[in-house]
């Protein structure tokens, strides 16, 4: 009875994903709040990161089951090196732990791993783990699981501009010939579509140097939930809200 009345309300947002409305093809998530989650439980911050890793597995499965094409996860920013050494060390060990335990399932689920970030600055054991995962999953054709690891958007834009300008000069062209397309071709996301939906957990309303170029027309969804508590239901709510947004790209 209540349901019926609820559905008649024009402003009511259905709580289920619609098969008629488009899904976001690319979902990007700023996974924030691991530290606060741990603090609330009187645990060390790294306990939040470990729990957060389990959530990454669950959300990968869920995104794949929905038929989302790309899931980008902000795992470590170029600014996160400012954290205490033991926390950074722990975070740098997580990719090894994550891929060692998860690659068989990624293969089974046909998921392809991609990493964007300044990989050369990662410790060797982290880089090895990342490269093993990329290599092992390179022929998979399902969900692209894209980690932003030692990623910073301003640096990315500067580097891309430098490469694009060099290319222009080599072609005998001038700086004025630089186009959006040429610049975007040199971003770390060159092979990926722009995110349709950006989710940030844990209540912070900022981008923290994440995909500034690529998020120009993305829909933003913020939730108070800390990343280790983020569930399939929360992900679903973000997708439902996305489906109820009206994307205009500056048009009508
Ligand atoms: C996000 O959680 C994970 C990383 C940035 C690596 P935080 O570690 O930022 O958690 P809070 O924001 O301090 O709660
Ligand atoms: C952004 O979170 C980076 C990641 C989630 C990896 P931060 O916790 O580093 O961002 P700020 O410092 O609150 O802006
Ligand atoms: Mg944080």
C-alpha cells in the first residue's frame, strides 16, 4: 500500500536500478575515510586500509555484475607521500596482497587491471605486483579495474601538455595548434572514456587532485559513509541517483 503511494509521487526516486535508463559506463570512486573508520573503532589507521581492500574486491564484483565498463579507484595520491612512513609502507604493500589473493578471481570474472599514476616512483615490490596483475589480465575483456596509484591530476596535465607540445614542434606546428583532443591523448586516461559518475565517500566535498580534466561533465555523488562501510546497497543508490540526473553538457 505504502509502496503504491510512494510510486505515484513524481519526485520520488525509485530505489532500484532501471533497465530502461542508461547505466554509467565509467564510475570513478575517491575511496576516503579508512582512517576515520579505524579511529571510531579504536583501531590503527592501517586496519581501515586493510578493511578498505576487502571493499575494493566487493565493489569490483558488484560493478562487474551490473555491467559497468570501467571502475576507477583512487588508491594513492601524489600528495599521500606526506603521511607517516609506516602508513605509506603499509599502503605500498597492499597492491601485492590484493593482487596475490585476487588475480584468480579477476581471471574468472574476465576483469582487466589498469593502473594510472607515476609508476616509476613506486617501490619495486609495489611496481612488480602491479605489473604482474596488468600482464596476467591483459587479454580479459570484461570490466576494466583501473587504479589511480601515485596519481595527481595537475602533474598529469602538465606532463601531457609537455609531450603534446613536443609533438607539435616535431611536426612543425605551433603551440596554437594544440587541441583538447591532442592533449587528452597524452593523459594517463587516454584509452578510457571520461567518468560518468564520481563517488566520494566519507563526507569530504572536494576532488583532492583527482581527474580534474576528465571530470569536467561527470555527475558527482557524495556520501557520509566511510569507505570500509561502503556496500553494494550504497553503490546501487549512487547509480540510481545517477539515472535520475539530467545530463545536459551545456545544451538544453
Ligand atoms: C582513504 O582513506 C585512503 C587513502 C587516502 C590512501 P584515508 O586514509 O584518507 O582516511 P581518512 O580520510 O583519514 O579518514
Ligand atoms: C584522496 O583522499 C586520495 C585518496 C582517496 C587516495 P585524501 O584523504 O588524501 O584527501 P584529502 O587530504 O582529505 O583532501
Ligand atoms: Mg582521507
